C-alpha cells in the first residue's frame, strides 16, 4: 500500500509508462486538493513518492486517462475537470515532468465526468471523447497529430439523461469505433455507432 496525502479525495486512476523506462507508472486524480498525482515506478516494481501537478482552483479533477499524441512517442495525461467543464491535456515536457497544458472546453456547463480515447475519424491519431452531465452531451475532441487537440463535435445524449460514463469499442466488428455512454438519470445506455 502506498499512502497518498491524508486530505486527498481520489476518484480515478490510469497506468502508463510516462518516463520511458519500461515501467508502468500510476496516475490518479485528487479532487480535494485539485491536483493530478503521479507515482513513478522503480525498476523493482515499487513506487516512488507522489508528485502532484495542480489543475487550478475550482477545477475538481475527476476522470483520467492517457493518450499518445505527438508522433506517437509521447504519453500525455487527459483529465476531466468537472468543476469547470474543461478537459485538460498535460503534455510531457521531459522524461519526468508535465509542464505544458492544453485545455479544451467541453461546454459552458461543468460536470465533465468521464473520458476515453480512440481514433474516431480514421486518421490514426487518438482522439478524446468526454461526457458532460451538465449539458447531456457527448463531446469528441479531435487530435491534430501535432500535439494539439482543437476541432470538436458534440452529440446530444437525451434531455436530462445525465451521461456519467463513456467507453469505446468495435461493437459491430466493422472498422469504425463505437461509443457507449451510461446515463445515470435515465438508467439507460446510449450507443453512438461509428461511421465514415
């Protein structure tokens, strides 16, 4: 067991080799202290003491995942900021630090709770899909392939649906990724089938 700050409120976790040492590191969101927590792995499998990366006052970091964005060699951290409605992409600065950050507004309303990644437009770059419960929306943010995420489209899940979780998979075995959301207030599941 690896203790985290006693004031922490951890919500989500992801694993990735962040510093290119062939060891899986641990990334978690701490909403109480409004930071992303990283525990880098030693080669013996144990973890180093935590490092914290602030996400900003009122940001309430919630879900976390990772994406390879620039030339598919760098691992970026993608975090939903449920307090502001933004998705933050923490871009690798060197082998052990994340000092550059891009923020993508998912909507004027906060409550962006869940995030996943996948190549949704067939350009071989991993894009971001996030659900915003405050607007009942599913937002796809496209990866430009040069380390930036800019163009986005939004889909309406359903009035007062409160989509709370999103994932992606090839459901009908074609070449296009499909997106599935869990809708809390509807007690339902929505499926957005991928197409050309």
